[in-house]
C-alpha cells in the first residue's frame, strides 16, 4: 500500500478506513507521517489552483488549511533512547485534526462576527434602512455579499489572534498565574508581537482592528444580562481560558436565539420563544466558570483574570508606538449598500472613528 494512496481522502475517511480492517490500520499507522504530509500537500495545491483560476474573488491568505499549517507548524520529533528517529517534524493525524479544528473555528467565528456587524449596520442607520429594497431576493443578495466581503477581511486576522492567544497561553505557567506580574505578562506579549507574522506591521494592524471589533461586539451582545461595567471581566475570562472557541460558542448561541425569534415571527401559530434562551444558558455557565477560575489558585486565594486591556491591547499599542505606527490609517472600507460601508478601525486611527 502506497503511503500516498489516501491523499485525496478527508481525515474522517482515513479514520473510517482505520476502523474497517486491522491490516489496513497497521499499514496506515506505519505510514501515518507520510500520509499526513501528503494530505497537507494536496490541500496546498488545491489552494494554489483556486487562487490562479478564480479571477472574480480575491482570496485571502487563509483560504485553505495550509494557511493554518504555516502559522502552527508540526511539533518537533520525540526521540527514543537509541535516537532512532530523524529530525523531521512530527506530522500526524492528530496534528492535522488540530489544524482542521482551528481552521473551522476561524471560518465560523469570522462568519458570525461579520454577520452580526452587517446586521447591526443595516438596522442602525435610518438612511441605510430606507435604501434597502423591500424585495426579499435583493435583501438576501445585499446581505450575503456584505457578510462575505467582511468575513474575507476578518478571516486571516482571526487566525492571527488565535495564534497570539495560544502562544501567550503556552508561554505562561497558569499554575502560578498569581505570581506572574503585569510587567512580565506584557513583556511576553510584546515579544510575541515582535515575531512573525506580527513582525509585519500590516498584519499587526489588521489583527489589532479585528480584536477591537470582536471585543466591542461581544460586549454589546452580553447586554442586558451583564452590565457594561462587568462585561470586560467576562470577556477577559473567555480570552484567557479558551482562546476564541468559547467566544464562537457565544455567537452560535446568540444566532440560534435569533433564528428561533424569526420562526416565531413568521408563524402566527407558533408559541412565544422561551424565556430561558441559549444565550442565557451560556452566560449561566460563564458565572460558574468564573467561580471556579477565581478559586482555582494553588494558594486558594482569588485569582481573577487580567484586565481586558492587559490582553493584547496594551502590548499592541506599545509595539505600534515602537514602530512609529501611531497614528495609522484604518482598514479598507467594506462596501455594503449604495455607498454605505463598514470600516475596521481603532481609537489610534487618524481618519476618524
């Protein structure tokens, strides 16, 4: 059996083959590293082909799993006592599954964030509401195009933020988090922002604007159950305990509640939506997590997560200041409807906002 014979399969197909036959399981496990590398190679080639032939859509750097693989390379090999292993990175199905999960998080979170922002934009501006055609078909077209454009702009930045949060987590000993000073934490974060891909000022700026949009959006979505004065602490908890996966869960819960409202509104015979929503259930679990987090220190003392400004924002401002990038221009405008646009920016931009 050639190690490249399964390269056109998805990972789930390979796992199905492994469970179907003991001999196949042994052969696949024997060539696991080669198969994983071949699988990633095919994904790279598919992305290259799409980029070359698709002239209508300008694909972002994150249009395929290969983009995530460049951000999260495979771990180094684990040597045995007799040093029988070579120096090649440790490609495995587990590594590929982690990449797939990370990429799926990027796609879904960028979509839900773009969807919420476009919805708010179309509903908040009175002029935009008047311009928006009453035709259901045109509404869906305008909406889907706007969400697609904004998602494309957010996608790679979401991946960069995951990289930053995971790298920060791995370089910080959570068991002694109480002993880590604010200065040490900022030094660690600044060091990460001075390494690729953040060594590119454009990447750093795009990720900074995306982080602003993400955090401000989540804080608005937490109201009214959580008062504005407390949303910073809850968001800080989410960022420090699960990178962006729990935030994605929050968006999913909120979207499910909105979908349920739409069903009720479109069906006069439907019952009223339940008072206890998925969004409220998520926040209830957050309260429980908060209690476990602040009581989980080795000394038993309360150890609340850092202030939101101490996660990314202050370190990013310091690094931008060091590079002379304050002030800077905001992102390119994303067209939504008849000249109406959405712009990613922060308080450091020099062109309004």
